[in-house]
């Protein structure tokens, strides 16, 4: 191991942070959460200690959940709260790096459409966590690499990343992002739709954790639609706790609107592509990554609407970290992609 420490790849997701250590793989996967004392602002815990399952629920500190608030300092791959973001990443990097004097190189994802200010914010986060150098890789390129897409291929391919707060759609060709768009409708939007449906039809208010559990139990894989999940919430009128059985079919239907927004955005991007690239997409299709890609039936719905082949990546939650990890394992990969015509390569922040 180098005296300067092993290089790291860090996927700064709104819901989860994943760290890949060179030669080792993903060694950390924790909620991107910081718990603070609501009154004094003092930090009470980070990551898994601060949140429960990425749902925003505070675990009780000193047995009293009410005393803490959970903050999520990243949004759309960028720091939304600079101070907390820096502290969180510093905490995670120290957790995976035993050597206090190590100054590793760090590879991070740069969301499409980022400004120089955004790049500077990512640089601050990395240097604050003792990075000696930072490499920024286009987010969609990292996701595609992690999903096993042959990015050097000149043929166009689409990558759809459905995270917590947003869905990012990009078309890649020659190892570069040639068209992209982001819309604010990730897993959180699906949760809101499910919660609205349960409130409308059953007069029940569900908390975040309950909605998340219901959505996940609808399952990524095929299960009978008549199967029911039981959800527990507070009655709108009486305020009492009550449980109702909810058919998986209803959960599926509740997510129709956010899924349609993704489809519309993807169609818009295909329409903006040059005709030869659009023809490539018809043949090579799209790959789904991010936690939202685990929603049951999403691939089929996109396939029908876009009329292109759509597949879900093998490890959708980890694709971006795995793609960044490939760049860490083989720094020459970035240089080679950079040499391809039209590609976006290494950027020093
Ligand atoms: N089995 C599942 N079924 C449906 N949705 C799921 C499942 N598992 C996770 N999700 C959803 O995936 C989302 C989190 O995905 P992911 O971890 O890719 O986000 P992130 O990378 O942290 O965020 P972002 O990319 O937006 O910055 C959450 O909204 C969660 O509800
Ligand atoms: Mg993500």
C-alpha cells in the first residue's frame, strides 16, 4: 500500500454514500445522513448512526428521538449544505482509511450540467477529507461503466439513473455524454404518490418509513399483483393508529405519474438526439441504475413507452460507485476515454 494511502472513489448520493477503495471494492455503504441536536445544532451522529434505512427517521439518541433532527447534506450529487457535507465525508473517509497521514487521490462523480461553483464545492469536500488530488468523472459515464455498458463504443446508449430526489437521463456515445436531462422525480416522488393514495383512499397518514417499506415490498421482481401488504398509519380523523391491507397493484398504480414523467423526459431526450444516434438507441437501448430502478415493472413500462430495449443493471444501487471504482483501479481508463473523439475526460477541480 502506498504511503499516501489507497485511492478512493466516492459516490455522494442524496440517500447513500458509497466508497470504493482501490483494489478492494465497495467498503462503505451508509446513509448520507447527519443527526444533529435540534436546539444546539451539535452533531450527534453520522451515516448509519444518524438515519434508519435512508428514510429520514432519526434513531433515538439517549432514548429520545425527538431531541434530534436528521439532515441530508447532499442533493443531486452535490453538497446542499457545505459544512455538513464536508464533515460527513471526512467522517466516512476516516472510517475506511486507517492511516491518519494518508492523502489519497479521490474520484467523484460530476453531475451533468454542473457549474464551476459546483465543481469547487466538490473539490472543497474532497480536500477537506485530506485528498491530495481529485478527479471528476461525468456521473452518467460512471453509472454506465458500473452497469457494464461498453462506453467506448461509438453507438449511442441511454443511462437512466433513478436516485432519491431525481432521475437523470443521459445518452452516451464515444465515451462521452452527448445529451442529458435531470428531473426531480426519484424514489422520493414515488413515495409521495403512494402516501397520497393511501391518504385519499384509506384516510391514513403514513410516515416515511412505512411508505418506503410498502414500496419495497411491492418488490423488484415479479410477484402476484393481488398480493397485499399491510401498512400502518395514523387515521386522519381520529388520530389513532390503524392498519390497512394494500394490494401491490395499488402501489404499482400509485407510481404511474412519476414513472410517466421519466418516460416523457426520456422521449424528449431521444427526440433531441441526431437521427443516427436515435437509431442506435433503438438497437442498443437503455440501462436502468439507481435505487429507483428496483421498482417493480419499471423496465417493462419504459420499454413499452420508449420502444427501445431496457434492462436493469445487475447492481443498480452500486453502479456509480463501481464505475468510479473502475477509474480508481485503472487511472489510465480516464486518459483513454479522454482520447476518444468528443469525450470528456479528466478535469482537475
Ligand atoms: N427495492 C426497492 N424498490 C424500490 N425503490 C427502492 C428500492 N430500494 C431503494 N429504493 C429507492 O431508491 C432510492 C435511493 O436510490 P439510490 O441509493 O440510488 O439514491 P442516491 O444515489 O443516494 O441518490 P441520488 O442519486 O438521487 O443522489 C430511494 O428513494 C429508495 O426509496
Ligand atoms: Mg445516485
